[in-house]
C-alpha cells in the first residue's frame, strides 16, 4: 500500500503525531509559534483538547491526565514555559504514569515574541529530556517517540521546536492512530506528593532515571552519525542541521535529535580524529558548552552569532570562504505591523495618546499602540505585567521626591481580555488589596486576537466548540474589589473623551472595560468616503492610525478595499468631510 | 545527477494572500513528486506588516530558507515589498511584480514618503521583470482577494508543472464556492504573461 504523504507545518505534524500516538488529553494557551498545535489537534477524534487559562494551568492539566493513565500533551511558546516552570520542575520528580509531552516553541529572531530564550536549557535545569526535531516529519516522529521515552523512563519529555520548524511546511508520511491501553489512576502518595520526606527520595530516583536516559541518548536512533569527509565534522540540531547540510554538503555529521541528557559517549566517538569540528546551533551554545566540557576543541559561537535565527548564508559567511555579498535596499520605508482598519483598540489609543500619563502595556495586538501615531504604550514586559508594573510605578512615584510641586502622574495599565484571564487577575487583586489607585483598561475584543482568534473564558465557547459559561471581565474586576468599573464602546470617541477626563481626575482606582468585538470577526459596513470639497487637509483623521486613510494632494483619501465602515474617523473630522 | 532546487520568494503585505499562494504552489510541486519545503512567519507580522514566504522544491531539499542571491523567482504582490526582498534574486532570476502601491504606516502618518521610483529601481537590479496588473484584474473580477491566484497563473507560465496540478491544488486550498472564480483568475494571470 502506498503511504499517504502530505505537506504539514511543524505544528500540524506535532498534532498529527500526538493523535497517532494515542494522546487523549491536550492543553495549551495560544502563543506564536505554538498556537496551531492545539488548533489542529482539536480537529482529530478522540482527543480532549482545551485552551487553558495559562501555560502553568495547561502543564498541570496535562500532568494530571498523565498521572490518571492517559497520554497527554501540553503546548506553549517559549516564554509560556517560564509561566509553567513551577510545575515543570516538580513533574520531573513525580514522573508520569502514561506518557506526557511538553512542547515548547522557541522564537529565535523574535518574530512575534519579547525575547529569544533558548529553552533547551530548561531540560538541563529541570532534569527533563529534550528532543529537537529538524523538519515536520521529525516533528511528528519525535512526538511519538517522546511519548515512548516518557513512559519508559517515567518522566515528561520536552519537545523543543523553533519558529522555522513550527511554521515551515515539509512533506510528512501519515500513519494511523495507535490503540494505547489506558494505565488507570492508582493512588501512590510516595510518587505524587512532594512533601519533603517523599521529594528527597524522588530526587534520588530522578538522578537514577537521568543516568539511564543518558545511556539511552548515546544509542537512540535520533542521535545519528552521517558519514562524510573523515576530517570535517559538524554537530548540529534542530533546523540549524538543515542549514548546515546546505553549507557543508560533504562533511560528516552528528545529528542530534535528543540533546539532553547529553550523549557524551556518542559525541566523543564522533569527534575522535576529526581535524575540523563545527557546532552549528541557534541562539545559545547549549551543545557547544557541553562538548567543550568534554575537553574537545570545536568552532562554534566564536564565529556564529548568539543573536537572531541562523540561515545558510550566515553560516556560510561565518565558516567558509565562499561568502555571499548581500546588498538589501537600505533606504526603504519600513512596514511595521499595524492595527487593522476598524480596530477597536485604535479608538481607545486615540483617547490615551494625548494625555500626560504613564501607560504600562501588555501582550497582544494592542501592543501595536506603541507605534506612532498613538505612542500610547510605555512598556511591554510579559503577560500580565501591565497591571503589576503600574502598581510598582505608582508606589514609587508616591514615595519619590516631588519637584516643583508637580502633581503625580496617573498610571494607566492596558491589558487584553485573554491576557487578563491569563495573568491579569492576580495583579488586579494585588493592586486593590495594596491600596493602589491605577486605572486599568481591559481592551476586551472578545477573542485572543494576535494569535488568530482563539476562544477564552470570556467568549462562552471552548476549543472543542462547545458552549460554556461566559465570564465577563467587568464582573471579575468587581469581584477583585474594584468599586468603579466602567464599560465603554471604544467606537464612541466623543462620549469616551468626557468620561476619560472624569476618571483621570478621580483619585480612586478604576477599571475601564473597552468592549467591542475584534474588527476581523464582524461583517464590514459600507466603506466611508471623503467629500474632497469639505476636506481642509488638517490631518486630524490620521491620529487614528487607520491603514485605510491616506493623503493624496493634501486631501484625505479612504481606501474602500480596506475600510470596514467603523465610523471612528467621521467623529474626528471637524469639517464633516467624511461620510 | 545534480540536485537542482527551485527557489521562489513570494512577498507582499499581510492580508494579500501571500501564504495561500505558496501553499497552492507547494501542493503542486509535491503532487509532481518533488520534495518541498516552505517557510514563513505568522503572528504579529500578519497585521498589515511586511510578509515573505519562501518555497523550495527539488529532488531533496534541506533548508526551508532560501539563501540571498539564489532565488529563481520573486513574486511581489506590492512593489515596495518586492524591492525590499530583491537581494534574494539570483543573477538570472525573474521578478513578477504587481504595480500596486500600499502605503505603510510611516507613510500614512507623514513620517516619510512612498518612493516614486520603485519600478525603475527593480528594473535596474533585475534583468527580467514582468509587471503584472493583478490587483486591478482582481477588482475587475469582483474579488480583490483573487490577486494571489492571478499572480500564480502568471508564474505558472515559467514553471514546468502540468496545469491539472494547479487546478487540483486550487480546489484543495480554496473554499468550494470560490474555486470557479479562482480558476478564472488563474487563467487571467496566464494571459497577462502571454501578452508580454
């Protein structure tokens, strides 16, 4: 029988692999570039899939399922694993019962992230095995193998991918779902309860498991030597392996698929008698440091960059004489991402941008409010940090020396609805409990926008498409102890202007829920038009930062292909030139 | 036999259907029995930002990314974006560019101007440039979103795949009710090249 082949992204391939491996419970919080794993897995039969409120929750849900005897998976972007680090470390001690895979999708190059952390270190740090696939076929195969390793050694397994694995499509062979017998739940306090008396023994047990895993890594099929020229050796993992194959087509390769525990014996064997040894890996010298610790001399990060993702040209120029001279155009206008036409956030930022206030931001589409014309976001740190940073700033200002009797600036935090559910609520409770008076704006567009419209506790729908209890952000804000909670429609710019003035003048803490569905999820209204005779070219309408409005010959022009008819610009125009 | 790889860059602005373009073409190459890899970035950049998708096919493909100066084709849905990625083009490479101008935010807010000499600059750097009025044709077809399939039709004139593979790839990747319109768009793209 011919094997079915198809093109899958790494994310799609991991979903397929989890399904083929008989996975029954999966949980994730959306985060580029990992989001499509759960979105795809939810399309398969017989797998329970959920959007958890955050990554810590997702990892714990998966751990619970594994302990209860079914194969489970959780997925998150690299920084999500920071949120989930607490249960991650504990899970290594406890182990699993049925197999458990933790997918971390790193983002070298910061295509859609706040940092470039290398999560292979989490394996070493938390003492959990790490697999790093180099294309979609391996993403699927390694997912299945990860479940097996997990069960064989009673430990969760980290599958570490990067953006170029997650979002590249390559050819994948498909198999059917395996029938895996459920292992059932057995009460075992000494295994699942990390009271110090049990945890001490579990730590000793973990070190034994790691020794066995290292022996496994030295002999497993995914750590393999590809014979080539005898005197040139390249050690690589992940997508860097594919780039290296382009640059060194004739070299011998040690391709590592399991990078922790580090296969020391195999690495020593490969490096023996090789005159030129290169270690090619993205971001940090994770492999290189461990190779050098074996006393082996290699060329690596002394020539290759620690920052940004790699590509064949960077490797070629760093390590070979056949350099490629690249001359990109340097004088072109940039095209940063922008808020969409009709984006409700634009109405909010229009009101915030002119105020003399401190604005702490958070993570979502609304982070784009940082750019001109809004310039309405001072900071963006991590999920939920808007509210907590605002609280710290506010306390600092209160305890700082005042110059010239200047009134203390108000601090406003801006956070999305999904981010509020993820990590904002605890910060808001903290602010109220500790007598803060910040103004928190929840930009509630009824979806998780930036990652492509995933459901969350405020949408009333689950990942599997079921109706569920809809939680309102304003109700939660009240339950956190906020007495003054306002719900506004960000499209009503005129009304909101007055209200904002009043709220800023009020010394009490407040929450403003700026509520309107994401413009990409509602049907368009007829496009607005500019009456050229009325337009005086004042450019007031540009303050919205709407991609549909431009100026030609000093008159505003609305691009009818982009305009969704939201009408915000109509309210801005002093000459009634937009209809 | 030498492992000849074809490298194709498709670029434009978020929302123009760049990713669907390479999805369809990747399907075509795979149906023809070739190894295929394609790469792009989702997420933040999708919101009106600059978008590039890279497609490579041949007997055996390793890197999903194309090295600068080795692209056989650059297919640009917007001219500023085409110029931005022109350094990927090989010496003998061809450029298919829509003479379409979409102002980026810094231009809209008046920080800078949209360059007026983009097409001449493209032509100065590339030997073979085909200007395709795909967006205008798409508007005439009544659906601006068919721009990408018109560009695909144009590119198909330079590739050696049988047309049936395109037709079935379009059917696989596009919602049933839009298939007929897109097949028409594909044919229009082919006509636009044949006329040149």
